[in-house]
C-alpha cells in the first residue's frame, strides 16, 4: 500500500508495487510511460508477462522478495 500518493506519483523513476503471485498492485506514472501501458493495463497483470528480463535479474528479484526489500535495476 502506498503511504503517500503524492510522493509515489512524483517519483522520477519507474516503480512497480508487487503483490502475491508477482502481480502488479500499482505503478507510478513514470512506470506507465516507461512501459507504455496505462495503470488500468498494469494493475493485476503478472510482472513476467509485462516485462522481459534475463536470468541474472531473476535471482536478484528472488532475494528482494525473500528479504522484503526494494530492487533497483540500473542497466
């Protein structure tokens, strides 16, 4: 759950909030622009059906999920 909607929407980088089953619970406007999808199309979609990643990122994602932490991708 987003605590501060104004802060969430003003983030300059794409951000997705994920729920159970790797479903997208929310995306900020930067994520909508980056993925070229509306929030209506993003919310409820399975992350892996929405973005393509290589195997190295999957291990990092699993650690972030296990540790309940953020995952930043710079490349």
